[in-house]
């Protein structure tokens, strides 16, 4: 404590704001997916789910105007990994999703 007589002033270290906050741009949210199609909101939700299941935080941004579509944003530091996961999920197609669902149902 500041009033502790046992502790000298030399024991206290100043705390700089850079020690407590990450000021890099690695945490900036950048778009990884955007669409204005009819099913864009559903696709955006699915992409957010794929990313969340792999530990990548994702934010789905919806416009108040339906014709402006949606976008999914991820931290800049995880952009490449998110793009890779989305490409893998799209390449696997709906058959892989159905197979994964059957596998989880079999575990129950």
C-alpha cells in the first residue's frame, strides 16, 4: 500500500499504459466475408459459427438496410487462419456438414 512504512519508495515501479494495453493493430477487426445476396445473413451466421468453433472471435455486422448485406469481421492477427477455415468449409460443402452432424448425433 502507499502508506505501508515497511515498503520503501524504491520498491514501487511506475506502470506505463503500454504495459497494460495492447496498442498494436493485431486486434483490429477486419472483414473476412461480406455478401449482399438473399441468403447472406444465413451464410454470415454459419461462417461465424465455424470460426467460433475453432476459437476465432468473429462479429457479424448487419445493416439496417437489407440491400446492404452483412459482413463478418475477425481480428487482423487471425485473418489468414479465418480465410483458410472458411475456404476449407466451403470446399467441403454441405455433405461434410451433414456428416459432422451425424457424427455428433451418434455420440449421444
